[in-house]
C-alpha cells in the first residue's frame, strides 16, 4: 500500500505544488503526495505550472487547496516547505510525523529561479521523503 505524504506551505501555489508533482513523478511507486496551504491562494503560480508541464510532471488534478480539505486524510508524513507553515501547522487528528525542509519562494522572481527551486526540491526533499516512507 502506498504511503501518504502532505506537502504543506502557506499559499499552496508554488513550492508545495512543485514538491507534490515531483514526489508523485519520481517516487509514485511507493508514495502518494498531496499538497495544501495554511492560507491557500486558490491559484497555482503560472510559472510553476509551466515548468511542471515542460518537464511532464504536471497533472490536471493539481490545484491550490486549503488545509481543511485534507485534515481527515491519514497521512504518514507531513513536510512543511516554508517557515510560516512550520509555525502555523495545524494539529492533525491522527498523530503524524512532521518534518521541515525549507525552500525560498521563487514567486515574483525571474523564471530561472523556479527551475532552481525545483532542482533543490528534487535534491534535498526527495531523498528525505524516500528515506522516511519507501
């Protein structure tokens, strides 16, 4: 059975979506990733989406969603990817391991910054999640 991981950020528009897509693309045999935002923006960053589409990681079901929509999911691991989410991470009903692997937000920066962030997530976050769950 696949393990469930939640990638949590503030806006759920960029970093957490990229991490969700990467985990599902690269570790999908043993992990199902979802992402959510403490204060979800309701929109995926267009630069992040374009990059994920270019790399063939994008799925139509990816969207920015609020934390309430996933609170009842029995996650095996929760990863916060921004400091604000780490401080405001809600308590999940089912006790769950929470780790923090932070990344700078590329939003509003040059398009190359998105690719840098995506590469960092792949290099720094994926091995941690794989070690925890696979």
